[in-house]
């Protein structure tokens, strides 16, 4: 059985305006990799219901799992739950357990559990909750879609509750090798190695730093033996052009 | 005439594996905003021709401009130029000017202008070059698609050459106001302000830091007067709940 696949859908005008650097997609990428779930696509769309619905329906039809980030707070621009309900064509209402959790939180803090805060308990029908150990307001799972917070610390904290719900695949092994060499001097050799180790994905990432230029070479694959053999081939290639490889 | 729209297409397995944090989409977002070009969508796909072609064709049909990042180097995993040619259904060949630029660069450095390096001169027919003042290998423009490097410093340096080719729109003005207040205490007031200032987009972004929590409120719009009026409304709202607003 091949590995499960995934997409991330980041929702928020603040990313598109350049105000905020998205880091949630990277957090999810690093969360999924050791579970053997292949992240295939990331999309960022604004706070517009039609955009969210279209993107979500495209992604959930195509990938095993979709993880959304953002738009589940109490303010008028938090429209993700309604958009997800619309995408699935299901109704949405105040979820009793989410209402109880939030009522308890605000009572404990002496804060008003007002109608806008109650919006955070609006969950599409048939969805299950995802625990939020930071600020209580839950995420939710509906079929293969996992709806998570946009605040990075809250999104990260939600992952513990959803990890057990995911089917795992074969974990990708990877080796990264750096050397102070020009990419073009090893490109033909790398292409030959890629041909020889078809089950390993070999990536080449040049860098330019004040102290000099170089390249990081990444071999990734499911078989540790194949990855190691490809890595050894890369090291031999680097030495053949007079460069000293360093494993990172 | 409404503002031009744009999408960013980031190409690279290293983003999806979680190895590299994409920052190019943020660079492009901050480049486009002051030009009055509305960034509507960001996508990240892997180094797979079919994926790149499908995403590019969806985005270039929909938005005024598409900016791609990554995959234009000399190695086997650099397939963006061929994918763009395939998406447009045009042929691709070694561009004479790009060949001359690169030949000169490698001659000056005493490096071999080998066939893999010559791949960087492969440009779809009818495309125009985009100057690369950092490492010479050019980007290119084909119709409404701008193909840029993946190395952040190179991508940033290419923007100067393409800026004059873009139609500009009305610039969005924005005011950001921070206050140590719970989002839920001002959410109803914010919703009322959003209703009142329909031409201004009001966003609410909570934060949780070791020193305490709070919210950043952003008013964005084309009319400076409307943005300022909405900002004044936000400040009055914050004072009405006992919080001291700070403009950032």
C-alpha cells in the first residue's frame, strides 16, 4: 500500500498581504514526514468563503488528508468552520462539548462567554473535535479534513490529538551532504546517480553566503540501504572533483 | 479598472519535505503590495512536471500575473523551464543571449561551461529574459508568467528587472493597531466596524507571548481616509474596553 498523501490549506489575508510569514505549513511538513505521510501540495488563500470552499474541495478529493490552518477564532474574519461546512454541504451548529469547554474556560477567567466567543463552538455536524491545550477553542475533523488554528503555538499543540487518527506510511529516510562546490561541476554526475538510484530522490540546493558558495545535496527514499548507497555515491562524486563532503 | 491580481507558485520538494522554510512567497507578497497588485493565492508543488503544468495552467488562466520560484538551476531536478514550455505548448531551446551571458560568466571564472550548465540557458521560445545580477543565469517571462530563481537572494535581485513590466494598481493602505486585550472582548465591536466600513478589510490577529496575550488589528483599503476612519473606530473600541491602543 502506498503512503498516505496530504495537502495543507493555509487560510488568511495576512499571509497574502505579506504581513505575516506562514510557518504553519512548515510545522505540518515536519510533523507529517516522520509519520510516512507525503505532503504533496500547500495552498494559501484569503478569508473568502468561495475561495476556501473551492480549494478545500479540490484538495480533499485528491489527497488522503487535508490540514487547514487559520480562521477559527471569534472575530468576523474567522470563517473557516462555515466554509468547511459549505464545502461538505453539511449543517453547522454550536457543538455541545465545545460550548461546555469554552463556557468553563471563560467562567474560570471571569470573562464573558459572549455570542462572538460562542462562534468558536460552531462546528460542522458530524465533525469530531480536536483538543486545543493552549487556548481551549477546539479544532475539528470532518472526514479527511483536519481544521486547525492559525496561531502557530496553538496549531502545534493540536497535533498531539490528531496524530493517532492518521494512517501511517513508510518513513522517508534522508541524508544531507554539504560541500563547497559549484552545482554545475557535479550536475552530470548527480544526474547519473539519480538514474542509477531511481527509488531515491536526489535534490540539489545551492547556497550563496558571505563566506562562500556551495551546495547541499539531499538523498531521500524509503529504503535506508538505497539512501545510504546513493549518499555514498554523492560523496564519491564530490571527492572526484576535489571537494570534501560533510554530512549534516 | 480593478487592481491586477497575482499568484505565486513555489516549486520544490525541499519545501514539502519540511527541510526548507519557503520565504520567497513572502518576499513576493511584500514586493507586490506597494505596486497595487493583489496577491490572491500561493501554491507549493513538488519537482514533478505534471504537477507544475497543472498548477501553472490553473493559475495563469485565473490571475493577471503568476510568479514561479525554483527549479531553474543546472541539475537534473531543475525542470521548471521545461514544465513552463509544456504548460504553454511551446518549444524550448538554448536562448542565444542566455548562452552568451553564461559563457562569459564561466569563462571569467575559469569554469567549464558544460552541458549541464548550458541547461540554464534553455528558455521557452518567445519568452523574454529576466536579469539575474547575482549569479547571471536568467529568469524569464512568458506571457503573464514570470519564472524566477529559488535561491532567496537571487529571486529578490530579479525583481528589479521585472517591476517595470507590471501594470500597477491602486495601493492598499494599512494601519496596524495593537492592544493587550482578549479578541473575544472586542469581536462584536469589530464586526460592527467591518459592517460600517465595508470598503476597508479589518483583520484580527491574536498573539500569545510569554509576557502576555493581546491582539493586532489591521485595517486595509485603497482609500487612506476610509482606512484612517476605520482605525480611529478601532482605537475608540479598544479604549471603550479599557485597553490602550498602540499603532505599530
